[in-house]
């Protein structure tokens, strides 16, 4: 009886969402910060090897996947940095994470993410009407999210 109780407790602990001490970030955790406007993204400088931080917009899709995008045709420093070193750190509200950055080259997927930006950010929607690139940059999926 005690052995069975211990096994049930162990199974419950393993199945529970990660606490602040680390582990995978679950869709429910992302939903708590999905309405925030910005993410603080830290990359490793491709020339300096030093941490480089930028604050940018982000979106979370219906499946709980997290995306960012780079304007200027992907020539921004942070985008070039993550192309070289895809391991990044993120901060959205109180949720601190690490992730792997995966640039998206698929046109249909890029268009889907751009639409999410237009839905979330009024500025992206308005500039899109006039051909602006806000909300229309190079898309990056942030995968393998782990709480810090």
C-alpha cells in the first residue's frame, strides 16, 4: 500500500508543470503571458561572444508556440546573432526561459505568423495598410522552451 502511494506521488510530481526551478515551459504557462506586449530576448553576440539584449514584440499561436520577428530584412544584430548561436534567453513578465531559435523560411508559415502580429498589434495592422514592414519581418520560432 505504501509503495503504491509513493509511486502515485512520484507520477504526480513528474507530470506536474515545471516550477520556477526549471523544466519545460507548458502551453498554460505561455498563456499567462501571451497578452504581454514585449519579450526581452538575449542572444550571444556573433563577434563579441557577449550577451546582447533587445526588447521586441512576440506572439503565441493557438497551439502555444512562441514567435518573434526581425525587421530590416533580417539584418538586425539580434537576428544575425541567433542565426550563429541559436540558444537564447527570454523574459516575458515574470516568466524567465531559455529556448532554441529556429528561423522560419516557409512562406505560408511566415504569412500565418505575420497575420498573428496584425491581430495582436494595432501598429502592425496600420503600417501594413501602407506597405510598412512593422509586423512583417523575418520570423523566428522559439522552441524547446525551458523555465529558468
